[in-house]
C-alpha cells in the first residue's frame, strides 16, 4: 500500500535531505558501538567531525560526575574516561538538538518541548529496555528518533503551504486522521521512510510505523520494540517532558505488556527515574531543557480566525 499518495516523493526526499547532515553520524556511530570490539579510534574520528559534540563530551568528562581531579582537554582522553556508549549518547543528544531547533506550528509544539520530549524518550527507552533485558543502545536510538516524522512533515507542510491544524484537534486519533487526509500518511510512517532513506537499521523504521499499534506489526522483533516504545511514551507522558498532542495516545493494556515481553510496570516510579536521568544527562552535557511551562507554542502562534 502506498502511504505517500499526497506527498510528492521528491519533496519528501528534499525535506529529509535538509535535515542536519550530522544526523548521519547517528547511523555511523550506532554501527560502530554495536560491534563486539568497538574501535575507539574510529569513534574519535567520527565524533571529531562535529565541534558541538566534541565540546559537550569535554564538558561531560569535566563534570562533577566524571572528573578525576584533573582537567580533560582532549577528545581521546574524554572518550577513554566516558566510554564509547556515553560518547554515543552525547553525540545523539547533540544531533537531536539540531534536528529540534525549529518550532512545529503544524502541531503547536515548540522546539524546546520537542527536544525535551525526544531526549526523555531516549532515556526512557533505556529504562524500559533494562526492565525487558534487551539492548539499551538500540533502545536509546529508537527513543531519540521517534519524533522525526513530525519534523519532516513540518518541512513538507511549508513546501506545500499547508496551514497549522493538528495542534487544534481534540485527541491523537483525530491528529492521525488529519495527517492521512492532508498528507496521505502519518508522521510515524514518514519517520520510518526517512530512516530508510538514511540507510538506518530496517528495524527502526518498522518500530516507528507501529509505535501506536504494535499488535499490527507482523515481525515479532519489531512488534516487541513497538510495544516498548508505546510503554515508554506512556511513562514520558506522565512527566514534565510529555507532548500535549500525544497525551491521550498511549492507553495501556495487557496486550501491550505481552507484546513487550515484560510484566506490568510501576509507572509512577519509573516516570520519576526517567525524569531524574534525563535531567542528569542534560546537565552533565550542558544542555538546558524546557520545563513543563514550555509545553507548546502559545496562542500568539495560532493563525487569525
């Protein structure tokens, strides 16, 4: 089935191509850290391609959580102290900050809120993955990229001169219906398509497409990850980093837990864990997150009626 009947494929490619080129670093770094024997020199080479990532890694290595009594002044030393995966986390966080640098008036979501939600989802997926006993590296990556489709649709909307509309709808189902009516696809499907264009692990695209309806994913592995993403979104929605547009989109059922392969979770406790871990990661790397008062674009951004 062609989900992109209203979006010109050329526009989709153009919109995704204009995303920060450093986004491709996520894919390259992910491939490297997934190897049994990580080549630290290669990680250093990849990270050093982006000045902002290098700066955040040096800041983290010199933070109170990691300092060893002497200043860390080189990327090699920072990587030696922090480890490859922590470098990957900071690199992805920095790239995400670039991806989320523009407001999404299509959904009435501010850039600050979008970034805060993306990072909390990445950290939350790590927390849920620990409960499920599965790969935290894949979990972090999927969580961080789950908003990608909304970012691309905003860019497509500008090209197609589509006015804001989703942010004024009453619930997530209405938003999904609106996306299909206007674009011929959903933000989840667009996110999966863009990850395919980037050459990312095919699993990631499947997970994004079925994140709100894991039961309809035929691939057992992708279905489990989609269910884990669904559970994580439920947890994050109850924190200060939730998105208003998705507050009702993540009902919990026994089927979701079954698909995720984990027992029921203590939502309150894990939400507090996610909040604390998200703030700690951002503080260590020098990133200031939006608070709950910055939940969405204010009414002054709404078109005149």
